């Protein structure tokens, strides 16, 4: 589904990602973990052309993502939930969801019903401005806006960052629920152990390079990975 080959990326002349390759197969949850500053978020942003690509290939289905626009990516079923600034705070929950559907010509009622069933707390908040919601509820809105387009592959950048403990497990449970509807997931996540435990495969980055790749369980059981990156 997604294939990244020897990608180099960064900001201007500053190279952050150094020749990383990875892939996501249909129906998988794949997690990217590693210490702060390892390039995880930059790698995710490179897929959506939000940073400068300096070399390598990024192929999604039949398209070279380095040669198409962001709106074309969305139309091909690729959605991205960034870590920060992922809702429009002065717009209502419902308006945020409607904005997420601007490239879709399909009837939206069924999609909205699915989103409200997936995130019940949003039902009574649908007329509230997104900026008045809790961090966990805002994340639900961000997820919902991405899901409106019926994505085939969902990119998640630190979906539990900054959330209260009560929301961390809930959001990760929702990631699994979304995956069970047929959406493949590529996720950067700070809660590395929890992320790998729910993942088909995982990648460990450090200093902008790929250090390890294995099944999620394989990385959890790797003593060197555990000692260096997972807190023992």
C-alpha cells in the first residue's frame, strides 16, 4: 500500500531524515517509535509533502506522492492527523467535520453517523466550538475530520500527546477500532510499549535513521530495543 525507499527529508538545507525505508501493507497497524528528536514526525510529514524531500521515493498505491498535490493525496484515500493545530477551534464540531469532507462528493450523513458512533462524546458537543473541548475530545474531532473522506490509509502523529491519562488508552482503543473497519494505520506514538503491543509491525528511529524493524511483539521482546528505547 505504502512504500518509502531511501527517503531523505528535512527543512531547507537541514536534513533530518537520512535514507529511511519502510512500508505499510493493506490492513496493518504500523508504529514508528524512538526518542525525541529522532525524526519520527518529520518522516510522517514527508509522506504528506509537508517538509522538503531531498531524495528517495514515496509510493502510495499507484502514485508517486512526491509528484502530486496534497488534495490529490486526500482524494486517493490518504488522511493525516497532525500532532498539534489539528482542529479549527473557533468552528463547531460539526463544522470541523463538514470541512473535512470538502473533497468528497458522497452523502455525508452515513459518515457522520459512523463518526458519532465511534466517538459518542461528540454527539452532545456537535454544536460546541472545538476550542472549548478537552484535549481528548479535540483529538476525537481531528480523527473524525480525517475519517469523513473514508481513508484507506490514516497517518497519525502522536495521537496521545498531551492527553490526560484517562484519554490515552481510549484513543489507542479507537485506533484499533478504526483499523478493524478496514483502514490501514501508520502511527508515530510516544507511548512506545502500548503502540508496539497493538501493531502488526514497528520501526525504531534514532538520529534520523532506522535502527530496527520487526513485528510489534518482536520489538517488544528485543532486549537491546527494550534497554535503549523502551525503558528496560
